[in-house]
C-alpha cells in the first residue's frame, strides 16, 4: 500500500488507483467507520446513519449504513456521534505555539485540527535554507498532522532588514515545485508592493509572479488598509486574502471587494455578528484563522475548536462555522482534493462530535486511524533527532558587555528619540533625558527605559539600542529578553540596567533561545526554545509548566505601564514585546538590527529615512 505521507504525483496516482478498486469492492478496505450523522461540508447538509470506508490513509467510499458491498478488515460503530471533516488552519504560525511540528500535532489534533497552512516567515527568517525541510520532516517521519507550508514573503520583512534567510523569485519558484507548498505566505510590505521605487518592490513581485505561475495562492496581510481605494488596489494586485480585519465594517469592505476573509478570534464576535446583520448568507469566502496562539493558551482555550465555538456563540450556525474551518479554507488554498471534506479520495481525517451545537469533541481520527480520545492524543508521535542546523541558531560569537548598551552624549541633557510598543504613529516621540558620566540615563519616574536588539544571525552581534516608553522593568538592575522577535527574530532585551541586559544576552548565547529574566545580578528564570530560538522539542504540557514558573518569577518584578496609552492586557510582564518589533504596515519608525547602511538600527521602514537615537 502506498504510504502517501507527502504528496507527489507518482504516489498520488498509485493511491487513487487503489482507492478506485476499494470503492468498487474489488479490493478489501481496511476499516468501516459507521456514525450516527455525517456532515457533508460541500453542501452544508447531514447524512444520517452513514458509513465511511477507509483504505490506508484515505477515504474510498461514503454512503448510508450498509451501502458498501465490499469487504473490510474491521467495522467500528459510533452510532451516537456525528462526523465532521478534520479542521484546517487557513493561516497559522506554528512557531507561535513554540512547539516543534510533531508536538504541535499532539496538541492540536485532539482539538480537531488535522491540517495546517503554515505561514512560514518566522522560521524562514531564522533558517531560510532549511525552511521547507523543517516543515516536512515530522510528516515524513509519520506525524498525522498535514502541514502545507507557505514560504514567507517577509524574508526579509523590509529592505532595511537582514537575517537568516532571503527569499525572492527564484527561491519561491523552487518552493512551488513541491506539491506540499500551497502558495506564498502573507504579503505584508504593502508600501513595497504599491511603490516601484521601494527597494523590496522587485523582490516581492518576483515572488508573486513565481506563485501565480505555479497556480499557487498569494496570501495577503492588509493591516491598516481600511480605505476603499487601497482595499481595491490590494485586491487588484492579486493578494487574495486578509486576516487583519478588526471591525465588521472593515471586514465587509474587504469581502465585498473579493478578498477571502480570514477572521481571528479576538475580533470574531463583533465581525461575525456584524456580517450576519449585513445579511451575509454565503460564507464560502470566510475562514477562521488562529494566526498566533501559544501552547499555554491552546491548552486553556482550545485550538481551531475554540475558533468555531466562538463563532457559534456569536450567532453563526454550527454548519456554517464548521465550513469555515473545513471546505472553505481547503477550497481557498486549492487543497480540496485532499482535505476539507469527508469524501472519497480525501485523507480520512474525521472529528467525531458528541454535541454539534457546543462542538464537543469525543474523538479525532487522522490518516484513517484514531488519533485522540477526548483531549488525550493517541496518534503517532515520531521521535525526531533535530539536527544541528535546527538546534544552533543564536549566532552571537562574542561576549556581550554592559558597554554594548551605553548611549553616549556630551553635555548634561540629551535630546532622544522614543518609541513605545506598537508605535504606529508616522513620527517618533521626542524628549530629553539626563546625562551622567557621559552616558544618557533612563527615567523610570517617567516610564522610560532602554530597549535593545542584538543581531543573532550573522555572528557579529551588533547592537541597536534606544529608549522606549511605557514598558520594561522598573525594578532596579533587571532585564528580560527573548529570541522571539517578529519577524526577524533577533534577540530583544529591555532592562533597567546595562549590566542586567548583558547578563541576559550572554545567557541566551548558552541556551540557544527562549526567555531569560535577570535581576539583582542573577538569572531568575528562563524558558528554552532550543529549536530555531522559536520552539521547544517537548510536549505542550512541559512547556506550559516552564512558562508558569517563569511568570511566577516575573510577577515579582515591578513592570512599567502606561494606562492612558496601553490596553489592560499590557499591564504586568510585557510578553507582547515579542510582537513589538514588527516592521510590516502600518509601522513607520522601528528599531531593527544594525547594518552598515543603518548603523544605529533606527529607521522609517516605509521610506528608509534614518535618524540618530540621541543628539
């Protein structure tokens, strides 16, 4: 029997030849699964007393109970359960679970998800050369989670950044030759797409051309694009989707201009309610996207199942909500021949529900076999010995010292450039800070501390540093840092002393990534992301325990906070700083790793303009 773990033309033809014979009863099936109800996602209807005939990893036949006349090695009865297709993630960064793919499978399959379109610009920016190999390794080793990679358009995110990967037209053309690759990951640099004089313009359009030539999907990222003219331009450019809508008005304007709408859970209640109020009846242009969710949040809230339940609570029917994580994303990604339906030829990925209205999952089947019972994973968990290229990614080839973070100035007072987390304003903030001993000082009383980014990709370990407002530790001699720094994933550190920041950086050299908290001259807590500096090769529960221990130590620190500016979730330990280094639209001024062209790392990523951080 063909072991079609990864799609290729020869194995696919051999598999379908066998399925044809099994469906006609000429060859025996492996098993028949009989259920009380079966959801036909293509029509949104139910079949009562149905049977699903499975051969190998695929479905050969679907029909009413007893309609299959062939033989099967076993018959499994689930008369009290309803079968729906395995859920799919239309847009997800597995790296944000901070688990390697085999442990991601063990976490998400019990929550209904059996296939994922991996939005791969996180690991791409760490190790572009091995990106595709990384995402296909677990499946090749036997994991039942199907990962369809979409190589990152944001490699690098802007023309003023560099790192562990570079993708252009030639690289994307090579990726698209692999049948597991579904298209191009979210195109985020809208200023580069629409302005021919932008240094990234030709690179991005080259990737778009290579994707279109291979009949792939060009995914979009329309953050901040809310006016009708730019929405039209975005769609006209061939960017097929958006997952950045925050309101029903924005979502409606985008879906009515032809964009495929990928709704994230934080804005889902308002958007679903608003679309229903506007009379949306055909939801085929809608899917639900998890995007970024940690392992801890998935253990607490759920995965794709949480997205579906949230939509149902917002007023969407269970049938339409299930279509938004099955057939809709499969059709959009042009994967409907393999996933998204309980139908012949598709993978035998089946979610068995004890309650449809509340989406209560009793079992999940993947690749034709039981993979979970309740929230317990019972499927294959291949043992993968990740090689050195995955385990060694923090390339800081020197000792970091407190002097690396000093900002020198002659005089008693310095003019300084300030940013705050998620600073979307067109200009930076200007202020003045005292100078002591020739070095510009922080001002904890005004919530001003020091933020730095260290290049961890080239070995040079160049440091960009400046002052930030409303984040970081107020506790003296304290710093925290992480190697998750979207999207270049250099090492960021925020601290109340330069010595503490150096301690964090040097510990990160040793651990090869994750979180480090230092205070009072000691390492207080750490969490290891030893794979790519983004993920750990451990179960979700182990990672969650480490994060809880880290939070316990972090809660002993006094963290800066600006209630007039920041939402309540920003109070306390600033975990969201791992997203505060984003440079995609609508960002303007940002701090990036230094380069010869931008020695201080402070740049307007829309225009390329630079400015001193102290003057």
